[in-house]
C-alpha cells in the first residue's frame, strides 16, 4: 500500500479551483483540504456570495438615508462627493449651510455655533459664525452660567486632572 503524499496532492490541485464569489482568484490549497474538502470561496469572500445587500447601492438599499446621518456627537453629516472634508466624503451640514450663506469656504480658524444648542438644527437663523477662540470663550461663559462659579471651577479641575493623567 502506498503512503499518502500531501505535497503531491497540493500540487495536483494548485490553481484548479476558482473562488465562487466571482473575484476570479484561485483558492489556496492547504493540506487539511484533503480531509475536509476544498472550500467554495477564499476566506472572507463567502459573504460576497450570500449577501442579500450585494449590489444594492444608494436608493436600492433599504438602509439608505439619502446621504444624511447623525454622528455620535449629534451633528448631521451630509454626503458631499463634490469635495472632501478632512479626507471624509461626509461633511458637517452646519458648516456647509454657513459656507453657502456667506459664499465662501470656511477658514480653519472659524467655527459655527448653534445658538439654541441643538446640533441637528441647521437653519441659518440658528447658526453663528465665530472665530475659534470666540467660540471657546462663548461655551465657557455658557458653562459658567449653567453650573455657577463653584460648579464651573470643579469641572475645570476634573478636566485638568484628566489632561495630567493623559500626559503622564
């Protein structure tokens, strides 16, 4: 009785089995495929074959929200393929609204403030264009009014303690 030659088996099956997902790549043959069988797809390509959303882009996808979504910070982001914003194809809506209102792109030292505090309310009446340092000062003033001087001081101490821990 002849002994099984694994290397010969691998070589005889090398570049004979094409991935079924449609990528056209050959499935890399491994010794355990002799016992378990040769897979249909390359590792990670199976979802391409059995994905119900495959080819359903834009309006055809039921999860499509017409190029708008709200990020984890509460800001509305809009798909804007005409230009990239910080190497991201989604731009913050309030910045785009302000740019259209003033007729130019915002500079890096400019911020847009939401007057009523609602980050999703991007009406031009609710937006205020400020320099970054003015915007920071405005938020500090709002925090002082809401927390009082003692609460504001305690908050600043907590923030500064957190910064020291990060730097150390």
